[in-house]
């Protein structure tokens, strides 16, 4: 029988150095709140519950968490307020009423987003529900961190205490092994030790780290699980650190995709804020950003500087540079072998069939284009149903909005719409119809006919243009 895991996530601190009105743990990494990354990690451990300790911005943090639990069924997310904030030990004390003694408590911080579940599993295994397990790291510059003080000089010597930087002697400050801020501790022991904390130290805080010396006093084994990968335990205290961890996070995602065969022109100029699923032989040029849920089929190529959100792109489609796609809630679909861009904009509900071409400065919203339809230049298609092989001329638009309601435009198969036409919806252009350039179409066009709706051309012969009066 595995020991139940209860996660405590400390998130009450102010985050002064962010210099932001937003609570620190709600700042985004990879498009999601820092705290959401930590909660996700807890869910991946099959924890029984997570208790978030809130303080600064508590209502905002708690409200933001409402949307964070969906991923994990059978996982309960609770909150405990810590007001005022008297230290990390005091923070964990606030969670005690919600913790059960049969479990092991895993202490995490809401501002440490990149810890991997595997690392925490290893730490929990070290605790085994019996021992106090500390996640530690050796740092070239350990300034500011709690030092792991051992009984002897060997790396394997018994851990005696964690001494905070501000309380450390010069000799202790020479220790490079630091406490990461993450520990796993049998809950029944945690409860006993937290009751013994005091704030007789340099910061007059209740230090969670003082429980190490109580464990030693009580003869409970303390194990240090040392890792080498510093970003896994790195916290976010400033915009600079947030940006550093963002790059680490993005590089991880880029590497995972490249390992699946995706060809990225430059993994350092590639961002995913959400999920990106790729088929075989996908190529992505520099400076592309993917948001929400995006899926790219086999052989899809994405040119430089594209922003693509909430979109499904079928096999063989090519997205040329500087294209912006955002399906938002309705989604966008791009069919097999379609060509989009450069400088195209696909908005919610754009559904492009196979071999559709959408060229530069063309905007498509809530419109379906059947196989082989083309709108190659400077056009708008909104609330339209476009048939197969339609050719939609440069500068043409659907006037879909009368100021109060949106109306549909239906363009049946094989229609040619000339350049610079206005199709005033609701209107239907029958199959095979042709609309002359410059027409404003307000009535249905019967199948097979030519419609021209524009002022007649007048030619005045021997026209003399006005001349400027002579100077002086
Ligand atoms: C703590 C550890 C230190 C360790 C370091 C790693 C203690 C006493 N020290 O340092 O050994 O090397 O983390 O980063 O634990 N928080 C609360 N309530 C409080 C105080 C803090 O919720 O009253 C939260 C903060 O928001 C943060 C986390 O706890 O998420 C850690 O607090 P922080 O002040 O960064 O830790 P340190 O005391 O610097
Ligand atoms: Ca800190």
C-alpha cells in the first residue's frame, strides 16, 4: 500500500521584487500561472490533495485556482490562509488542520515552476513515510540559501541541520550544498516538530528548516536527495528570473519536439504556450509562437514569424511567414495541402478545405471554404460559405454586418468574384456565377450568370486638365 501524499504549496509571500500588482504566483510561464505548473506537478504525483497557503493577494490567487484543477480528477485542491506571514514554518502550520497523519507531506513553493514529477517521486521514495527527505543542490554561489550542515566532511556524512544564510557562521557560509525549499516529511512527525518551532533567529521568523534539528534530536533519519539540475528548484523572484526560467521551459519543450522528429530552425526562437502536437516531417522556421491547442499534420511547414493559436492544420499545408491564426473558442481548421499567407489572418471559425489558398492581407472569420477555393490578395471573408474552386478577387469583401446583426454570404462552387467587390449579406451567388470587378452586390446572383453592379464608365474626349497659374 503506497503512503498517501499530501502536497503543501507555499504561496503567501509578497513577491516584492516582481514590482507588480499581480500576486507573484500568478505570473505566467509558458502561458500559464507559475502556481498552475506546481499544481500540475502535484497532480502527476497522484497526490491525494494539495493545500495552497495563501496570504498576499489571497482572494485573487484562490479565484485563479478555480480553473486549475480540471486536469486532475480525484485530486482535491484546498486553501489555507496565512495572515500575517511569519515564515515558512508558520506557513506550513496553517495547513496542519487539513493534513492527515497517515500521509507524507511534500512541501513545495508556488513560485518554483520547473520541478519534475520524477524528481519528487525520488524524494518521496527517500522519505518512505519514515524519514525526513530534503531536496538539495550544490551551488557555486550559495548566498542567501539555507546551508545543509553535516556531521562530518564527507558528502555522505549525516545531515545535522539547515542553517539559514543570515544565521550562518563564516564556516557554514562556505558550505555549497543548499536546501532547495522542497522536502518530504511524514505528516505525524511534521505536526510534532512544527509545534516546537520558535522565531529566535536573525529574521525572527518561524523557519520550516528548523525541523531538521528536531528530527536529529528525535533520532529520525534525515536524508538529502541531491540533484544537479538547478532550474528544477529555481524560484521566481524577479522579472529577470522569470524570463530565465521561461527560456529553460521553452527549450525543454523544443527539445522534446525535436526528439519526436520536428525540425525547428532555431530552438531558441520558438515558443509554445499551451500544447503543440506534430505529425512526421514538420518544419518550423524561426520566431514562431504557438498558443492554446495547436496540431500540425504530417509534412506541415510553418514559415518565420507566425503566431498560431487554437488551430488544427492538416497534412501538407504550408503556412507562409507572418501569418496570424487564432481560433479562440471556435477553432480554426486548415485543410490538407492548403497554402496560407504570407501576412494572412485566420480568425475563429475559419474552416479551410483541402488545397485552399489564402494569400497576403486576407482575413477569414467564421467562414467555410471548400476544396480549391482561393482568395489570394487583400480580401475579407466573414460569415461566408464558399464553394469548391471559387476564385475570390483582390480587394473584395463580404459586408456581413448591418450594424446590428451578422448575415451570411453564400458563394457556390466555381464562382468568380472580381476585384474590389462588396457582397452585401445576406446574399447568394449561384454556382458558376461571375461578379464583375467593382460591383456592390445586394441581390442574389443566379447560377451561371454575370452580374455587374457599378457606375457606367463615361469617356469625355480631348479633356484638358486644370493648370496651375504662373508664379510671381
Ligand atoms: C527558504 C528556506 C531556505 C532555502 C530557500 C530556497 C526557510 C526558512 N528557508 O528560504 O533554506 O534555501 O527557501 O529557496 O524555509 N512563504 C510563505 N509564507 C511565509 C514565508 C514564505 O508562504 O511566511 C513562501 C514564499 O511565498 C515562497 C516560499 O514560502 O513561495 C519560500 O519563501 P522565501 O522567502 O523565498 O524563502 P527563504 O526564506 O528565502
Ligand atoms: Ca526565496
